[in-house]
């Protein structure tokens, strides 16, 4: 019994001693530079792609393995790929350095054509006079390493990705025995990385509906705080702009055997900018894109949507964005020059589309603020007015500015008979004064001003007027009361200021 126990223990000790010699080797992927792997566009990963790792020096192949101990012909070199397979070309196991012949010697230690497999065991064939020792360079190549002309060129290795890989590709090189026991093992390293080739970035800009300069009626836009401003002029229909950039944020590595980029994989790349307007494009004659740095001028080369409505889709033509370069565009919006403009937030989403065999179409960016239009005047909406002499509404308008006289303008933004009034002048209000606006049967009148007809509201018609006071928004207030047509009692009427969502001037 004791003898059997000693035999078992000796066998276990032998196994432990052999096992303790493993896990010492290292391997690297050198794609054009030391420790650099291949990049492949996520957009091109829907089918298997042939790729190539191009070594950066003759003595350091694209796939380099440095054993942690001496190798012999009794060893197999086991190469394991994850999310990749070998190509159909031959693969050579080479040494670029050995202790007998010195640096620069290029010897074949084994060769095979594995085919489309992810794991292959290369039988080593090391000459008797050659020692492949700890620290020597062993590399895998798709070129015959003993040809003199190849000694000075980059060592390459061809491989294929799997279709729709679940993650990055890796490679692991181990030395094993014929029985599969690890003699010298290494850690898997990244063979290729999957990155999104196309990404989008956009800048938000702010613009002002102008009531303080000629014509001082809210039909004109001026630029404030723009990241890429056009030249503001005194015309009524001044365009506004901001930049939407479509970026390819990294350089792609590709070869004649295949490509890592979507466009180099035979795929078609385009882009669409989708736009929404919280004011339903009120007062806007057209919206369009120009190339970055180009002023907002409508022309045949620009993407123009005249009389926009709903969600506007601006398709960037292939000659403007070919999917190969970083490209910036300006978003231009032109007022019609006659309507008093409403405050608004214009949002955009950029969708880069990739189509073709094996294409993986990237998701569109989330809607984000592209333009915000504010006021440089005070504006308030009176929620409920009756076009009746028995139920008049009185609004006290206060101008607290110490210097500037204000003009008071009237718009009807909603009404029971679907009638409107636009940009009607009620009169002026001197600095540090208050005046009453009276809404009664068929008229709206500012004290000392000119009555504006409201007869289109029809008798007893209900409507919501908007009053604009052309001074700094912090220098005006409005409060309203209404006579109850039945009881004759006075009741307050809600007044809403700042009719745009998330506006900083809302109070």
C-alpha cells in the first residue's frame, strides 16, 4: 500500500513540475507599429471580412510570439483565434532570431494551410543546429520567411473576421505537447477592435427675435452666441445658422485583401438630418444646410426644404458627404420677413445610413437642441378674452424701463372663429409709465393709442391675444381682469409669459 502511495505521489509531483513550467510565453499583435491591433468598422461587421495584419519590421512579424522557454520539434504551436478564423492562404511559423545564427536569420519552423478554422496546431520542425530559446522572436506570416527579398519587408498575416462578431477579435499562441499538455502558455491579446466608424456631433446655438431695432416688429432674427455665425444685416429676412458636424473620428487601417472601413467594404454611406420645430415652423419660409464655413445663402448646391412642415428630413447628397471624411454643415433657417415670429426650440437628429451586403446601420443620434429662438422684448398671452361689450377685459401694461419708450403690439394666437390678427400696433408706452389695454366688443385699444378692430372674432367670440412690449423682458409686466357678463363681478384672467418651452426669459 505504501509503495503504491509513493508511486501516485511521484506521478502527481511530475505533473506539477511540468505544469509549473507553463504560462511563461508572451505574444503581441504589431499592425504597422508595436503592440497595435487592427481596427474594423462596426458598420462593416455584418459579414465576414478578409483582413490583414501588416508587421512593422522584418524582425518583428505582425503576430509575434516570444516563448518563455526553449522550444523543440516535439512541440506543437497552438494558435487560437476568437471572433476570427485563418484565411485560405498558407501560414508559416518563422523565427527572426536564434542563438546560433544571430539576429536577422529567417527560418521556417513549420508551415500549413489551416483553412477557415479558429484553432490550429502547427507542428514545429526545428533544425538540430538551431536553438529557439526563451526570449527569441517567433512569428506567424503569410509570406515565406526564407526568401531573401522578404527579409526587409513587413511580415503580414491574413485572417478573416466572423460575421457579426460578438466582440473584439483575439489571438492566443501556446506551445503544447502532442498529447495536448501546455508546455508554454500565453495570454490572449487583441487581434482587432470593433469601433463605430461614423459618429455625429452637433452644436446648439441661440438666436434672438428682434423687437428693438428696425423694423422692431419681431419679423427679423439676429444672431447671439452662435458658434458659427452668419453676418447679421438689417434686412427683414436675415438667416440664422449653427453647425451640425458628421464625423469619422478615427483613421481606418485596411489592405488589398479586404477593408476595415464601410466604404472600402463596398458599402454605401449617406446621411440625413431630421429637424423638428416646437413652433411648427411658424413664420419660416425655408430651412436648409450649407457646407461648414459657408454663409447661409440658398442655392442649388444646398439641401433646401421650402415651406417646411412637421418633421423635416434633409438628405445630404453623396457629393457633399461621401462617408470618407469629416464634414460639417450649417443649419440655416430663413424667416418669411412678414410674420411676427414665435419663440421656439428647433431640434435635430443626424442619421448616417450604411447600406449594402453585410452592412450594420448605425443608430441615429437622439434629438437634441440645434437652435433656440428667444425674444429681446416682453411678451405675454392673455388666455381668455370675450369679444363683447358686456364682458370687457382690461390689461394694465407697465413699462419700468427708466429710459426707453416701448411700442405695444397685438397678435391673436388662437380664437374660437379661427380668425387671426398679426403684429397690429396699439400705441406707445413711455418709460416708467403704465397704460390700460381694453378688449371690448370689436376692438382692442391702448389708452392714448389707436383702436384695432377685433370684429373678425365675431360677436361674443372667445380668443387669446398676445401682447408684446418692445423693451427688455425684465422691464415690463402685464396684469389682466375681466368683467363677468352675468354677475358683473371682476375676475382675474391668467397671463402666460414666455410662450416657448425652457426659455431662460420665462417668468
